[in-house]
């Protein structure tokens, strides 16, 4: 046990004293905050005003196009069409909307053109189509002798009220909030595994390449060395994450409170106004959302996060350590990394595309039990309310698999750390398990 503690201490001190570790520990939060400030600055910049020329030979649609901060519409219906097209070529205008003269609305719908040197955005084209379609629809109503006002008044606006079986009011969009919370924890676990699992692998490769491992292995067991590397690196990673969180929140507070800099993308004035109106319309719903969030199993989420954080990292780090022992350089390790990373990616996809639709379905439940995906999928399920026995089974399987993987990985580690100059095949790795 004393040897294991010495290895943990050695790995921890070696990591935290590394110059690159120190630089990235203090530089990364500043980079993230700087990117956030930069994005906020870009979002506040006004887009270039684009001038759209309209050649409306019918004279029925041109007044329906309203200029805004992004697009300016000019009525150039009296200008020769050839001159306008030449202006587009010379980039005097962003685009030219051509509405030919036609008394038949059916034929008119298929004959409208938009001329531009660049391909227009999908939203812009849809907005133009919507303006023209509304005018043609209103005219068609009039031709049929239909009262447009009465038709608009007859349109239904259905809003389904959600209720729980207990009689309490349920809220729309709550599932999205829950999957967002669970997804954040799951993504944090995945990021930690990938970053610091690779760090464990590189550490093994470096010691193996420098032949230091031959000296170390004469004093300690391979299993102790592997576990010491995993635990020591995880402690250094946790310390780095804590520093990142502290410095990041401090920098964000200083930039937003003292300097008044907004972080991230800010919405436009129209969007902000719409959000304010929505908040006024929601009224007490905001309080209900807050109440629902407080009713989430917060203690279960936090405790489960710590357990799955530790279990997931230890499980995957065992794989990373065995890969580092089996190869001589990082280039050779790439063929073995894909099978390890794929379950993590699969867990993320299952979480966002399956859990949100059916958090207690067969697919979500099964993959929340499989140890390779459970740290991510189960963390996404827990905000929806998971029975304690499912969590217990999932954790038991995770740590049981970890013990088994460590046993197998230590066999590969024991043989691989003393082999040089040869890249092993999958077949050879299976042979090592028998030694």
C-alpha cells in the first residue's frame, strides 16, 4: 500500500510541476473567457446592410417588402430590367427580385426569379416566398368571395395544457432542460476521460521509451504502477478542473460586472423584445419552472456524477494504460484508440437522441446499464427520475467491470511495458492475457 501511495504522489507531483500543465491550467480559462468576449463582441456588430432591388411589373407586391437593419428594399420597377441585371453583375445591388406581369396567380407562382451573384440564405428566400404567398393567398380569397378577416378570425390557436397524473400542472420544454442538465454532466465525464486518459497513456509511453520503466518495475508490481498512474493523474486532473472553474467564474464575473462585457452571443433587439414579451406572457410559469428544477433529484445527480466520474475514468484509464504499455509511440496507439472512443461517442448520441424522447425506454435503460456507456447515458436519465435499484445495478456493473478490466489490463501492461520495437496486433494482445 505504501508503494502505491508513493507512485500516486510521484505521478501527481510530476504532473502538476510540468510546465505545460501549469501554463494550460492558468491559460485555458483565460482563453475560454476571451473567446466568449470575442463572440459577444461579434454578435453586437451590425451586419452589413444589403440592398435588394425589386422589379415588380404587377405593382402588387413591392409595398409588402419592409426594410430592416439587414435588408433594404428598393422599388426599381420603372428601371429597365437589363440595366438592373447589369447592376447585379457589377455588384451595385445584393440581389434583384423579378416579379413578371401576370394575371394568373398559378402561373405567377412559378415565374418569380431572384438574381444574385451569390447564393442567398435559406431563411431569406423563405421570407420572400412568405411575403409573396400571403399576398397571393389574400387575392385568391377575394376572387372566391371569401372574407379574409373572417378567415383569419376563424383560425384556431391550440395550446395544450399539460398535467401530471397527480393533478399538478406540467410544463413544456422541461424535458429539454433535464436533458441539458444531464448532458452537461455526461459531457464533462467524457471530456475528462478523453483528456486525462490520453495523459495516462502518454505517461506510460514516455517511461517505456526512456527505459525508466525497467528500473521502476524492479521495485513495484505492474498492477501497483498502473493504478498509481491512473489515480495520480486523476488527482492532478481534478485539481486542474477546480482551478479552471475558479478562474473561469472569476474572469467572467470581472468582465461582465466590472467592465460590462457580455459573454457569448447576444440576441438582437427584436429577439430580446420577443423574449421580454414571452416572459410577461408566461407570468407565473417562470416560478413553476424554478420550482420544477428544485424538485429535481439534485442530491442523486451530484452523488451519481461523482461515482460515475470516478468509475468511468478508472475504467477507461485502464484501457489507456494498457494501450500505452503495448505500443512504443503515440502514432502506433491510434489503431487501438478508436474502439475505446466509440462507446463514449455512442453514449452521447444515445443520450441526446433516445433519452430525450423515451428516458425510461428499453434502449435508454439497457445502455445506462452497459458499463462502457453508463457514465454518460445514466447521467442523462437521472434528471428524469430513475429508480434507485437501476442506479445501484448500473454502478455495480460499472465498478465490477472496472475490476475485471484492470485485471486484464494489468496482464497486458505487465508484458507490454518491457517489449520494444514491435507494434503488437490484436491477436498478440489476446495471447498476453494468457501469460
